[in-house]
C-alpha cells in the first residue's frame, strides 16, 4: 500500500475530512485530523443533509456506518412542498413519502449535521482528531510537510489533504485558481422552538421542507433538530451587497422592513420568520469554482470537498460530492494499481474535477432557474420530471 508507514494529515473536520479519516483507518493508515474548533461541542451545526445513494450514502456504506446512520435518520425531513410567494401549495410529496422504512429506500434519507458528525467522530480511533488546531502555514520538510497551527504547535506529515472548506488556506499551495461569485446571496435565518415562535410556518412544513418561489426571489428552508427551523431568503444581488447594504444583521425590525420592501408581494405568513429568528442573521454570498479548473498534481498534497470544488447548494450535491471525494481518494491511496503516490492522486483529481464540474453546472443552472421570472413553473417542471 502506497501510504503504508506514512503519516497522513487531514486539515478540517467536516463531513469529508472525517469520512476520509474513517475510511483510511479501516485500511490501516496512520491518520491525524487537525480541526480548528476547540472541541466537538464548539460549533452549532446547520440544516440537515440528504445523503444521495451513489455518493454520501455510498461513502457511509464503505465506512461500515450504515447501521448508525439509519438509527439517526431524520424521518420525514425529506418530504417537501413547493409553494408560491403567497404560500399556496403547488406540489407536495407528503402523501407519497411515508418515511417508514429507511433501509428499503435509501435514495435520499436526511440526517442532522450534528448527528452525522457524532457518528463519524465516534468511529475514529482515540486521539485521531487534534482539536484547537487552526492551520496557518506549511513548508516542505524532507519528503513531506511541516504544518504550523495558530496555537503555536507544529506537526510533520508525509502527505496532506485539505478538507478545510471554501476558504481553504491550503488550496493556494496547490493552485492559484479562485472561485467566482455566482450572483446569488442567501440570507440565513434560524428559528428556535419554532412550534411556538413561528406556528404558521411550522404547520406549513409539517416536519419537512418548503421551497417558495416568487418574483426571482425565494425562501427555502426546513425542519432542524430540537424543534428548530433553518431558512434562507435567496436573491440575486451585487457581490458587495453583504457589506454595502447598510443593514444591521442583529436588528430584526430592520431586516423585517427590508423583507417587506424587497419581497413586497409576498404573504405576511413569512413575517414570523424575521420576527423570531435568532440574531444575527447570516448573509452568505454564493461562490463556485470554475468548471474547467485544472492544476498539476503534486506528489503528496491534494484536496477534497469545498476546498476543491465549492459550488452553489441548488442541487444538494455539496456534501455528497465531498464525501464521494473521501471515498474515491481513499480507494486510490490504498490501491495496488498505482506505482507512486502522485499517480494515485492524479487519478483521483482527474475524476473528481470531472464529476464536480457536472454537479456544479447543474447547481448553477438550477440557481438561474430559481431566481428568474417564472421560477415557480420552471422548478415545478424540474421536480415533476418534465
């Protein structure tokens, strides 16, 4: 095995980094995962993830974690309704997805991010994750890399894998190619104790998710764990909108006034989201890596997940592509068909870029449909298969 007796460093403890660590340890590899969080409880986890059968679900299967995953599936969270700006329902699959038997239909079961992270962390050998290790820089040393962290510590690795997200600090060591702005902003809202705080929206969701399409502007969201809701108001805007709009993201009244103005023909049912959301609201400009990106493969450094191919979330492929990266990279690194580590990484990167470009293209196209005139009709056609 090419990585036998080699120390592998994974930077970043999201789904892709943790999945890769698990898969490599199953093959007997020496792995350390460096995570900037102080501990496993440090970060509030976001909206649920739907695991696709050929990617995220396949990675969990290879990691021998399906039993734990199925025990933690958020039953019913994959049910959806599509509505217009007035909250009139045009499509619902609540009656066709009873969600009673996860094992018989694993096409897109959903799991809360916190539950997935817990499953993956518990699957790793003790001491695998080195917490409070925010990557700062690295330099070549011998045949590998000497890594430096914000806490003042350093560590040597024969091979490094960047799993540190869209703003990866390791990616520049591989390529200067940067992401481009997609033209869309997503304003994140989180509502706790939603049954009481936002009863009309809570009832509308009925435990699942909703996609509301209006005049080039959307509201997308769904049920989170512990009775909360996670929502995004999404719209097209200039790249500098987030910092140049004059809004105070901690001021609910100001954000509600903004919503009433910018979403002027939307029903008042949506107001309770803005009136009861936790502050601050979180604006997220959405970026995408160029679809034709390429670089020269390095002998002991590569990347997975958003570090490699950040893309808009409008096809639900981000986390799934990231976990598929982990699966395919682990198989290349532990295969006997490559004579060098560089050949194995080259094979992984070539396939990864190709499939990620397909997913990113689909995400960009969906984003254009969702934020165009006639978005409701266009998206109904997508979901009905026409």
